[in-house]
């Protein structure tokens, strides 16, 4: 069965239009084939020239679940000002569409591109159909290749500075907004590591209470500096400030009674901003009061940056400050102070960074609690979610929950619930938490518990199959070359492959993309991509699992279809496990 759709929405095809719109909600480019936008000339590894037809065609290739897609005339030649004539029999030969493109599409054979069955002209453009059995075979027999990012950045170094952790001397000082920034940093660090980047986390957090709390959430944060902190670094920074033309000895302003005891210098940031022509900073930045604490922060950041500059390519150092919305102004002060101390003829630092470091700010929106009469801190929130998970498990499984294994299960479920609540929303947007029990139930399709529940269902499926093999009911799993994927005829099976397994590498790459070369100082990242991907995947897997009996009757004529379905489930399982690993969540074998 072939579906077709187009951006113009031809009359009489409302179902196809709905399919297209629904796919737009999926992560990873709603069905965009991994690596397709990076087609190579002769598959030699060289990108196509800008004037080549692949450059125009491949980024626009959007496939639909029924193994079909439509390339509109405008997509095929976006630079053309000639509108497509719907229903025109000569639309392929019109000036709006390159000649010979059908033959080129059919002959396209590159890594990551499933086998094509046909490419036909339609009034909307070109309709492309895949060879389903061949696509299943190509993907499911090499599933390891589809659990890797589509792009790599091997050897590059980056510093993630989680600013809410600076100066936190006790667990009670952690707010929900602080917790969100920590989890965003932790997840971003993992997806960057998967890309092959060397990630360094600052600041070090020596407080045992905070470390224990982070460990409960499965956040592995450094407790000690990677480089020895030398008190002389602070003295060196003070010496530079004494010679800095933008710094003055603090004095009292009119109507000011006294300065804080630890203020060392007053730095005029506005003058520095104007001279350096820096853009994107808060226009209210003017005078910064430099304290011992600010210099200690700078000393730790500089030590880490100098280490990265020595190991990264071309000595380049990249720093991303993950900051809460409330701390953004103060972090911009630290940013400018750092630039000021490492630039200009006044600097006396022998280890100044060259070339200058690159600093970007990734701002996390606030986290609020609905219908809460008083503020809720991070420890209180964690305790509440853990109690809710325990009570829900007792209601469902009774005394079985007293088993020691359930302590770990409830711990994982609690961490999953919190991570999905904090990471399923774009990091710059506000989060409003609902602390009621119903918001984290396994029945709620948008919760972390629901994702973990479906992960456990897959584990149970394979455990049940293995037990049946040991009992002689089912034969052992055959070699992959003997599987008959033409027996996968359910539309839900194609959806799982096409909307999730195929685009998963692109989802991983998307979540790790940081526009570090963009103008200004603010950047955004798709830190919500993996959570949304897992939620959608769990919903579609659950729908398929509830509808289809994968382990059917132990009859020989049913085994071939069962094995093909089990291989598909292996692919789904591996993708879920890989995605959960970016959240530091271990897969559960039971719930």
C-alpha cells in the first residue's frame, strides 16, 4: 500500500495530509532518512557540489509511512520562481524541475538510504516508494549502525559550565530551576560524548550531600578539580585587574553607605563592550563588583580552558555556560570579565588563551509548581516522586515490592520520572510541574514511567521467548540471513522501523548540535529531542504490542513471521536502550 501527500494538499487526499501533519510531530526530522541530506558523490565521502541536483533533492526527501513520499516541484528546485502547475502532464520537463531526476533518484545508492522501488511523476511532484522487505533487511540486520549518531566530532573538546552549582554549599540551596539546569547539562554532556567529543564539567562539587543527591538521580558529577587549583591563580588575576584600564579601586557611590567586605575592584563592563563591539549582552550591564568568589570561579574556569586548549584541535577552546534564567545576568558579567582578562595589551597572564576562547550561554527557563502554597526545593521534589513511585508499585504488586530488587526499580523509576519532566520541554521554555500522583503513572503516555514500563515489556517478551525455547516450544532463533521480512505486513511494523529506527541516528545528532559559531552569545540545543523521541516510540510500540501477538501459537508455519517480528523488536529494544543511556537510565527488566 502506498501513501502520497504533498505540501499543497490536493483535493480528495485528506488522509494523506493528516499523515504528513502527524509526521511533523516526530523527532529526528519526522522521517527524514539518516545521512540522506549528506549524500555523497559516488559514495566516496565527498559532499556534493552546491549546484548538483542532490543538494536540492535530498534535504527535501520526506517519506511517508506507507513507503511513499512526495517531492514537490518547489522542493526539487527551491530557487525557481516558477510555481508548479498541479495536474500538468509535463511538470517533470518544466523549468521548475531538473531533467533526468527520476533516473537519478532510482539509481541513488548510498549508506543510510534504503532500497528504492519506484519514483513516479505526480501533479504534486515526485512520488518515491521504498522496497519494504529490503529496507527491513538492510536496517534490522545491521541495527548497531542505527544506534550511532549520523555525524561525529571526534577529538574536539568542550567545557560545560553548570552555573547553578557554583557556590552551592548545601543540598537545601538547590531549587527546581537549578535541578533542571543540572539535568540539561548532564544529558547534553552524554550526547556530546557519544558524538566523540571530550567533555569537561565544571564546577567541581565537593559537598557530600549534593553529591549523594546527584548520585540518586544517576548524575555522575566531578567532586574534585581535573586540574590542581592553585591559589596563586587568584593572585595573578588580581594583578591583571590592577593594570586593567576598565578596573578601578572600589569607592562609594552617592547614597551608598558601604561596599561589601569582599569587593576588590569595580570593572566598567559597558566601556569594554563598546570597545570590543560585542553583541548579544544585556544592555543593562555596566559596573561589575569583582569579589574573591568571582575570581575563584574564573580561576577554575581558566584552568579547565587552558587544559582543553592544549588537547583540542588548533588550540581552540569552547565553553557553554548552562545557566538558569535568574543567573543569566551574573554569568554575563563573569563572561565579560574572563574576556577582559585574557585579551588586550594590559594582560599579564603568561598562559592567556590563543586563539581567544569561545563562550556561549544556554539559558534554562524557570520551573514552577502548580497549586503549591510554598516553594518546593529539589530534595523535597525528589522525595515526593520517590514516595509516589513506591506507593504506586505497592498498589499494583503488593508484597512483592518488599523484595530488595524493587529498591533499584523504584530508584530508576523515580529518576526517569524526574528526568522526563525536566527534559521533555525545550530548555528555554517554562515548566509547570503537576505534583499529583497521576502525572507520573505508567498509564500516562508522556511520563518517564510509561517509557520504562514499555522497556520492561520488551525484556519480558524476550525472556518469555527464551523460556519457551528451553522448554522446546519454539526453535532457536535462526541466522539473520534466513529471516523473511516480507512477512512484516502490519503498518505498525513499518512505522516502528521508519519513524524510529531509521531516523534515530539523526535524533542523536540533532540533540548534540550546538551552534557555537552563531552570532551573539545565546544558543539553544534540542535537549528535549531524546525524551520526545522515546515518548512517541513508546506510544507506537505500546499500540502495536497490544494489537499484535508476537509470540503466537507454537506452530511451524507461524515461526517465520514470529522471527521477523522478534528481529524488529530487537531493533526497537536496542534503540530504546541507547536512548535511555543518554539519560543515564538503565533499562528495566521488570515493573
